[in-house]
C-alpha cells in the first residue's frame, strides 16, 4: 500500500514542477491512495496559495476522486493513535532534525498506522522523507544523497 503526503497529491492533481513525475507514477503504478484528515487543510492551503485560479476546479476534482474511490479514499484512521505515534517520533528525532515539522511527522505516523509500504513525497526540505525511511517505509522518489546522509 502507498501513502502520499500533500506534496505528492498536490503535484498529481494540480500543476507544479513535480506534476509530470507524479502523474506518470499515478498512471504506471495505479495506486489507490488514502486521503486523511491531515490532507484536507494542507491541500486547501497548497491549492489556494499556489494555484488560486485553478483551486476550485482541482478541489472539485479531488472531491470527485474521493467520491468514486478509485484513486483516493478515506481510510479508517484513529487521529489519537496517529498523534501519539507522532509524538513518540518527535521525541526521538526533533533534536536530531530541528526542521522536522509536526504535520510531516503526523503523515509518517499515519502511513505506518495504515500499514503502508511506500511513502510518496516530493518534500525534501523537512526531513519527512528521511523520517519515513527510518520507519521502514520505501520512499519514492528515492532519497537524495543529501537526505540519505542524515540517516547516519
């Protein structure tokens, strides 16, 4: 099972520098991606901040994808369990990676709680992808050399 963070979902449904790669992945891998309570506010911010003229159209497309359940679905996920796991991860990694954000840790926690094997993300600035790797999630695209150096 795959778990996509907001950077991947925004790239797959809106238009940014990662859109061709995200859409190619969606066509080739045909993933069915969980869309959690974490995605709603982040996707809204990404759309209305970065794509205000397309935001409403893309938002409707996302809601349609959720309604038909083919590419996106709403998983059963306990927010408190996700938050507690995330707190444990933050306790362990926050000092090591100060730029690690709470929502980013929540996404990794949600992926683990859902039993994901692959973590889809283009966010190479926050240590989220590095954290996902520490949780035995295969990260796509693969970690950069710089990201991998933070695992040592």
